[in-house]
C-alpha cells in the first residue's frame, strides 16, 4: 500500500519496526493493566471463600451461576490468561532488548504464538466449556439456595408436618422477625 511512498528497503524496514514497537507497547500495556486483576482472581481461587466465589462466578461463569467443578475450570482459564501476560512480557523483552537484525526469529515466533493462543484458548474454553454451559445441577443448586441460609433450611425442614408424627409447627422462614426471636426463647 505504501510502496510508492516508501521506495527504499531501509525505509520499509524502519516503518515496519516502528509499527512493530507501537503494537508491542500497546499489547504490553494491556497486559500490565489486566495482570493485577488476574493475580487477584488467582488469589481468590486459592482462598475460595463464599464472597470470592460470587466474584469469580460473575467474571467467568455464564450468568454468574454455579457450575460443577467450577474452581478447576476457572483455574484453567486464569492460568491461561497468566500465560498470555508472561508471553507478552517475553515478547516485549525480545523487541526492546534486540535490534531487528539480531532478534531471534524463533523466540519471537514462539512468544507471539503463545501470546495469541493462550487468551484465545481461554476465551473459547470459558464460552464453550463447562463454565459457559447451562447445567441442571446449577439450576437446582441456585433455586435451592434462594437466599435462605443453611440454618434456616434446617429449622424449616424440622418444623414441617411429619407424616408419621402429625406434629405441625409453622416454618421459621414464614414467621415475622420478632416471632423468630420469641420462637428461639421458648425452645
């Protein structure tokens, strides 16, 4: 496209190198911007507390819902995104550390391939893998945990009408707040 403007090979090489360095800087800046968040997600995956789980589900699961073995699948995605960042840093080091004529082509090709393939695989895995699918278990899990704590579920299930005993007591979740308090005092 610029053959008429850039007639000499040295001009073309300089133009190519300037464009290469600009693109390298932009992709490296994107990695530097995203990497702290990726480290934070890795930390949350290692810690794995209920508040962490909801943050990670919003980031990596379809509709932010529970998925079977979600921790392992999220870990795979996060590790691939870290590989992307480290490959981009290596590519940046090669581009800045060597002149164009001395730059090892094999190293550039490997780093560039990994830097492109890792996030592409992570994205495809997140969309088409277990994290991106709807599961019946996930729907059952989410509907079963509709904002009711485990202790309320236990108390509610013990207060149901027993088929054999005939003992009837209203469920705690249906009582007003002050009735719950008096219910615990009388027991």
